[in-house]
């Protein structure tokens, strides 16, 4: 395994949120929705520090110590703080398992018997029951969305009967139940489904319920992650669609970033990435997937952080570094000796290109419409050419050129891909530039028509007169050179000496005569005398 | 002083040297590669001899066969005719003989005929034997006019003799003419 | 060669921008017979022969006219002129040996026999001529009789080419007999073989060059007429009628140089292609004075044509009223003068046949130079063979008069290299041109100067003119105007009812510049017409 910096997919961001460790007096809570960590000291009397990954400063406040806090969450607009002190509060007999802010001023309580959906009236400091759902709940998982969220309730003896509940502003919708099949092991009772093994995520626009199975089947080593897709038609139950194979066992944490499923293995400190859009084996019902790339460790961090059993995982904004990750991946893909197969490389390239293309299209749309989307856009990760070049190709190909185009041209010519070269030029994949034209001139010995391609390019660049003349004269194409200067209107300003010299070098008397006469006429026009400036005739004097 | 005009013609096979002889005589010139005559050339030469002036009207004829039939035009009324052959070319001698016969037959009775064997300087290339050339001489009977040896002497103008030897024999030039009669 | 030089495409243009006007050089009276040289070759050769046969003999006319005027006509004279001065003497003698006569009627047999012979005998007499140098020659010309007897070969000795001649004859007769047609050309590898078959004479050109077939046939036709000029057509026919195997070289000995020099002339002298005569530029009054000198002092009975030629250009032509001179005849005359140094040595008196004027008989020519430097040649053409001294006297008087009125000086001035320069036209980019007035059959053209000074470059230039001419006169698609940009020159050809113009420009010229230049040139020619052309036809 590589030990260099580049061999990691995931690293802690440079400024992790530091917070006090859990101790006797300090408790830490994480608010998933707002991505904030609450540090409560001494029940709050000593202060609560709230930090989020994006917050520059933390919010600190005090509150009365009224007992242990089991969970603290801000409402979506951070105006109301709900604190659950005990399992049994808010005047209920049943155990309150937790609460979630489903919307601004809407809160749901999950109890052992079901879900209660309330609306909060901040001025009146009162709650109003909007709806209730009666179901026995073992545990729940909550995923918040823009205007609501998805609540997954687990019930049943083995806690594998899952009931999704969908929240919208002012509405709570029950979706069909489904069952998660549990691994069957001989001589062992079935283990119930654990909360920590279940997450929800939107992958490629579809809602999935992600279940981690530690011991899936006899004969299969390593854990598996099973994806249940919740169909858009809310009538049908979720069905198992994908299976991600991990070849490891132990504790895992699952993240979904940009529709990629990232699974972190605690023990080996590695992560693997899955993309369910890539093909996998299918048994007709379920597609099995293997990791996109081989697992690489999480970058070791300098700060020691104990891996506690309660390893709470942020949804890290992997995106910040995803670009470099992707580039690293690309680089790794192309490393000779360790390279991935060609179909995979091409798929990755296509993916990147599609992403870029989609980005460009979205950019156009965004520019045309409102600017609200632009923020979103900026977040999208794109790899563009210079990224690719500097980070990937440069290392792999060890070239000194600074321009991608030059690299391409060289590669095409040296690999005899002339048709492609012509296509690229014709469709302006390679933009016209003087250095490029000069490069093509230099390649003429390998590919003679490059000369004409270069000339054409220089002609398109309206500012390349000098170069064009040089090129033509160097090829003893005196008449085309003269016709060119005439057409370009620079007849009176060019130096006749260059032309006369080139004409002499052709050893062609007829040609020399023509060129000489041409400039003689110019002399007459400019100076009313056919006499040449002495400098102009120097080439002849030298050889005469 | 009387000026006598004398019409003279040169006859002979093509290439024997007629024009050279004339050129030497008239202009005292010699040209190495003198072109063959087309049709006939006409030149005059003024000679003063013994206080008498002669103007030779010289017809230098072309020797090619196709001009053969034109010859009468030139020897008709001529005072003298020089028939030339080339000593280095055997065939030119019989041709010369033919000319002589023709002249004897067709030309005026008073015509002086001289036969010249040209290119004597090319002795080593001689084809016409010195023996052979003597024989025909007997054929030329005095009835045609006197044949005589021209060599270095001028003839009496009054007898309408043709050639002045000095010019004709090309002294000093490359070609020497060996006049036999 | 020009075609190979072409880099850019040709543009065939409608003449909206060229200003067509009366052709410069038009005049009321013509002295030459106007024609396009290839007209006579368009038809079947046999038909052409027929046409010639039917033509009346001008010479007879003239002689008869003369004899009517003179009561004491000499019958002999008339007869002689009718047949030709050679009379019976040209009849081949009985001792003539015949060799290689083909009497076998089966042509295939002949052909294969000949071919067999070629293939199996490498050590023939042909050693000499089968050398690489001989083979490498670009353009061979062979003339042979109907029976395959060699008459002339441009390169090599005819005697050593017997089998080659045999093959050519076999090819001709094979096509003639089996297909009842006459073979015109063959292509073999990079060589083209062009045949021209006149009665009794076969002319063949084997070339690697790029001259067009048509041009070569024109050239072969000229060679044929050169032969006629030496023999007359009547004599030719008579000879072969009597003896099919006659070796014509006997009659042509000494005349090979005319054929040689004609071949050279044809490669340099555009007049043969244009069927036009080039006149020496002279002030109108000067030329008039010269012509009058002739009229006054050469008004002699039976004198048909009197002309002065200088440097292959016509100074003046004076003619009998009824008769005109054909440009081809004039070219043959010019060739005669150029090829024979002997005229410079002394006055000459020689028969000459002018094939276009009258192919049945000879005129007699008095040829002499008027000046020491032998630049100016006077020709007096008569039907009277005995008028030498008369004409000699004419010549003397004419010379005196010309000297007196500075005619000779004017001629020699005009002959100077720089007297007729393209720069005189004052048109930049124009390098050279040929302008022919169709009705007068005269053309004008400036002296060649840089960059056409070397023989190679001159040959190349004429190649360009040939190319232009051929393209414009192509029978498949005749053009009015042709503009062609080549590697070293731009060419413009323009043909109208009244004239033909071929102009050579710098390759950098543009089409509009060229057209502009041509318009200016036409205006210049129009202005100078009285000097460049003979506009007055002078008669006795």
C-alpha cells in the first residue's frame, strides 16, 4: 500500500471540529440535521458549546441544569432548541425514543408506540398535535430533507420490519412496510437488525435504505451492504435492489456522497466506495457490486482521537477534497503496473466528462435563470482539463509541455493517428495558436501534411503574418509568399531582402527574375526609382 | 582599253571543290567547311593581264544530280568550262568524263574545257590513279579545242583561254589543284 | 511541358471585360493568303491531295501570259516549265538498283516478317543508331517513301535505320490495306508516333515531348512542303510512278540541311504555328520607299514576286497583281535563306518551288544580299530562267536607291536587339506576346529578352505558346479566351474573328491585371500598326 499522501480517499478536513471529550461532566450530542455538535457541561449550567463544521465561531449559552440531557437539537431555523431530558418527559407514559424537527415549527416525537406529529407555536409556546401514527417502534432512523424528511421506524421482534414515514410541511405520510431479511446462520439464532446498521440515503435521485449485514450467508466472507430501493410510487414497498460486497468484517460506517456509497471500516481504517450505477453481477433481482477501486486507508491524522465504541460519524463534506480524490483515483488508474482495465478507465473518463458536460449545461441554465442555483453549482465537483492535465497526465506521462494541446498533438502524430489529428483541428478541439502551429511545423518530418495544417492555422490567426511569410519562404514557396503579402496588404512594408535571399537560394533563374521584378516595381511605386536599397541586395552581393 | 567579258562555268560532281576554287580565285579566300552551292552562284573577277582587262563572269554550279538539267543554262555561250573532280573520290572522275562528253556534245565548239583534279594536298587519300587520268586525254581530240597543261602560266587572252593558273591552283591554300590538261 | 507546369486551374472566361474592336493591322489590301495552318490538315489527307491536283498552275498561266505578250514564245521554255526544269534527266536510269522491294500482297505476312527481322537481328547495321544517345533524343523525325525507302532521318544515318523505316512503312500500309484508313498516331509507352501520309511520302514523328499531335502534324506537313519546294509535286509523282522503289535521297542530296533547319525553325518560329508572317517593324514611309524602289527598278516581265527579308522577317513584298503569297511559302523561302550560307558569298540563281503557290513547277529565284553584313536579303522570283542578268541589274539599282535613301540603314536599325522591346509597350507584368491579324496573315512579336534569353528558356516559352494555341483551338471545345496560371508564367490567349493574341505575364499577375494589360496592349498595337505591319500591298 502506498504510504504517500495521495493514497487516501478520505482524510479529515483540515479543521476538524474540536470539542471536549465526553467525560463525567461533559456530554456531547450531535445534531444530524444541522450538523452541529453540542457540548454540554454539567448539564448546561456550565455552558453549552455548539459547533458546526461550517461555523466560524461556536455558539455558547447557558441553561439551567434540569437534569441529564439526552439529546439536543435546534430547529431547522435554529430558533428553538428542543432538549430531551429524559426518556419520559413531555407527560407521556411511553418511552420517548427521540424527536426530530421535521420542519420549521414542526416536530415529531417517536415513542415506543408510534409517532406523534406536532406543530409548534413559538409565541404561545405550545404544541398542537397534527397527526399520530401507531406502530411499535424498536428504533428509528431519521433523514432530513429540504422540506421535511424521511423517518424509518423499525418494528418487529427482530426489528427487521421497517416502516418508512415521509414528512412534508404539515403532512406525515406512511409508506408501505417492508421486511429486511436477516442472515441465517446454522446453530445460531437470528440477530435482530440494529439501528446502527441501517441508514437512508438518496442515491441517483432514488431513496434507498441501506442495511449492513455482518454475516450474510454461509460461505460468504466479509460483510455486505444491502440496498433497498423505495420506489417513487408510494404504494409499493421497498425492494432489495443492490448488494455491496465488502471483503471485511467488523465495524463499519456508511456515508453517501454524491450518490456514491462510502463505507468506512473502522478496524482497518480504510474506506471503500461503491457506485451502484456501475455494473455489477446480477441475479435478476439484485445487483451485486464490488468496490470501485481498491480500498485505501483513511489518511492518518495527526491528532490522536480515540476510537470509541460510539463512533459517531459526521456526514463529512467529502466534496471538498473529492476532487483531489478523484484525481488521485485517475492517477492511480493509469499507473503502469497497477492500472485498471481499459473499460474501467474509459468509464471513469466518460463519467468525468459527463459530469463536466452536465456542469456546463447547468451553468448555462443557471446563468440564464436565477442565481440561487449558482451556489449549488459551485459545490458540484468537476474535473476540468487543466486538473486532469496537471494532476494526472503530467505525472503519468512525464512530459515537460505545459499545454494539453501540444501533448495531444504529439501523441497523435507519434502514434500515427492522423485522421484524429485532422478531425481535432477541423472541429477546433485544438484551438488555434501560434505555438501550436510552430509545433506542427516541427513535426513535418514525421508527417509532411502538418506543414499545410500549420499554415492554415496561421492563416486563421490573423496576427501571424510574419510567421506565415517565414514558413513559406523557408519552403521556397516564393510566389505563394508574394501572393500572400499582396492579399494581406503588407506589400509595401515587408523587407525585400528576405524574399530576394530566398529566391536566390532556389537557384531558379525564372523564379528569381519574377521576384526581383516584383520588388523592382515596388521600388518604382514607393520611390519612383527601380533602384534597390543596398541592404536589400546584400544577399546577392555575397554570392556574386 | 577594251574590257573583255568572259563567261566561265565550273562543272563537276557535288563536293569536289568547285566553289572553293572560285572563292580562291575571286576573293583569294578559303573556307574550311564551305556549304554546297544552291542552284548556281555567280561571281565576277576582274583580271588585268598584259594591259588587257578581262572580266570573268563565273558560274559556279551546284553539283547535285537534280541540278544536272540546268547545266546548259550555264555552259551555253560560255567561253570556258572547268570540269572538276576530286582525286580522293574515285566516282568523281567518271562523272567528270561525262561532263566533258556533254560539253563536247552540247556546248559551243569554241569552248575551252579544262579538267581539274582537285585536292592534291590530300595526296595520301588519292583514289584516282595518276595512270587513269592520262588516258582520257587522248580522247579529247584537237577538234574540240586544244587541251593543254595549265600550270603556272597564263594563256594568251586572245585565244579565249580560260584560267589563270595562279589563282586557280590555290597557291598557299590547303587545296591544290592539279590541272592536267 | 507547359501542361505539366500548371499548378493552378485554368479559367475560361467570357470576354466581358476585354475590349474588342477592329483588329489592329487590318488593312484594305492583303498580300498574303490568309489561313490557319491546320485547316489543310483537318480533312482527310487524300482529299487534300485531290484539292491540290485540281489547282491550276499559276506558273503556266504566267508563262502563257508572257508568251502571249511576246509573240516569239519559246515552246521549249513553256514545256520545260510545265514539267519542271529537270525534264527527263530526272528519270531514274535503268541501272538503278532496287532493294528491299515488297511485292508480297499479304500485309500481315510483311508485318510479321519485318518484326521478326527486327527481333532476331541485334547486330544489324543499326548498331550505330541504336545507341542510347539516339534513343534518348526527344523528337525523331523520319521521312520515307511509300515503299519504305528511307528519305530522311533527323538523327542518325538513314542507311542504318532500314528496319525502322520498314516497320513504319509496314504499319502504314497495314492500316491502309486492312482498314482502308490512314494511320494517324500511335502511343507506345511514353512515346507518341504521329504519321502524316501524303501521296508517295510518309512522314513520321516519334516524340517524347508534349507538343500536341496537331502541332506535330503541322510540322510534318511543313517538311513535306519543303521537299516539294526542292522537287515539285509533279516531279515527285512522276518519279514514283516510274519507279516505286526510287531512292529519293538522290534527288534530295544537299537538301537535308533544309529539313534540319526547318525543324529547328519550327521550334522557335511561331509563324509556322500561326500561319502568319512576321514583318520587320519599319516606319511606314520607309517601307513605302523601299517598296517603290523595287517597283521602279524591278518592273520586269515575268517577275512574280520580289521580297526583302531581314533576320527572318519580311521587310517588303511586291507582287504581280493577280498573285498572292501563302505564309507557308514565305516560311520556306525564309528557311532557304537561313539554311544556306552560300547565298551570302555571291549572287545566286536557283530554282525553287513554292508549294502553295504552284506545286507543279519551279520559279527561278535570284537571291542576293544587299549589304556587306549580309543581313538584308533580296529575292526576285521569276518564271523566266534566262533573266539572270536582268535581275542582277535590278538588284544593283535597287541597292543604290536604298543606300541613297537610307533604306538599308533603317533596316539595320530596326534589326538591333533593343529596337522592339516589350518595354516599348510600357505595360508592366507583360513579358512577351504574339499578335496575329487574321485577315492579313501577319503577326507581330517583340524581341525576346530576360528571362527568355537562353535557348532552353526560349524553347520552354514556345512550348507555352503551343499549349495555349492548342487549347484554344481544340476542336472538341474551342475557346475564345483562356487564362492559365503556370509555375513561372501566367498566360492569356484571346481569339476573335479578326485576330489572335497570346500574351505571357509574370505569374504574380491577377486576372484583372492581365485583362487590363491586354486592353492596353491592343491599344498600343493599334497605335503602332502602321509600323508593325505591312498595310499596303504593293504590286507591279
